């Protein structure tokens, strides 16, 4: 709802452990902020990492509701797809972010991603949420909503796609 990235990981391959690490990071961030994730709607594509038993068990432990998009329909997860496009353009392919000569390895990419997510969440203005950064939007939202009202009208969350 706020476009804030709460969980992410970097790897050269897509596997269940990677997705679990990102999920756990997101759940931890929400818990640390005092947010109840019970009833959270976790929407993802049909990637094997999101259908793995360990992953679905972790969502069940968190009392999250799973929602899976239609096969081959990028519009089902349009917010994640839009973020992926922005991320690739503003971070991975951006000559200002990318070292001269290309990325030297996963470590360089991980540092760049951490810096990008920090900027994206705290300083990047988003027209869809009133031209404010996601952190500011969420602070305003939670100043006027309670966990009870959130459970009655949960806000969907998304999982990234590759």
C-alpha cells in the first residue's frame, strides 16, 4: 500500500532460501515497527520458490493470507512488476550507480541494492501516494489507523518477481 520495500536479498540464483530470507526480513521489519502481520495478504507470482513447502509454512506461521497470480499474467502483480522495472532502471542499469566497467560481483550489487532501497524508501517521491516517500506515507497512515482497523481491512503486500 505504501510501496515500501521491507524485505530483499541478492543472489546469483533464485532459490527458496533466498525468498525465505527476504520474507523473514520483511516480517522482522514489520514486527520491529510494531505491526501485526496476521491477515496480511502476500501476493506473488507462481515462482517455484513461493510455492515451496518451507515458504508456505513460514507464511502460515505468520498468519499471512496467500494470493497467487494467474499463470503468465504480469498484470496480476503489477506493483511488483513496476518496482522491478524501476529497480533495474534506477539501480542495476543506471551508469551513476553501476561501477565503471560493470558490476564486480555480488558484493558490489548487494551494497548498491542496500543504498537503493534506503533511497527508495526514505527519499524517492511516489506520485501514487501523494508525492511522498513510502516511510513518510506509512507514518501518516499508522498515525490515524490502529492494528484492529488494519485487521478488519488488511492492506495487500506483494512479493517480487524475477
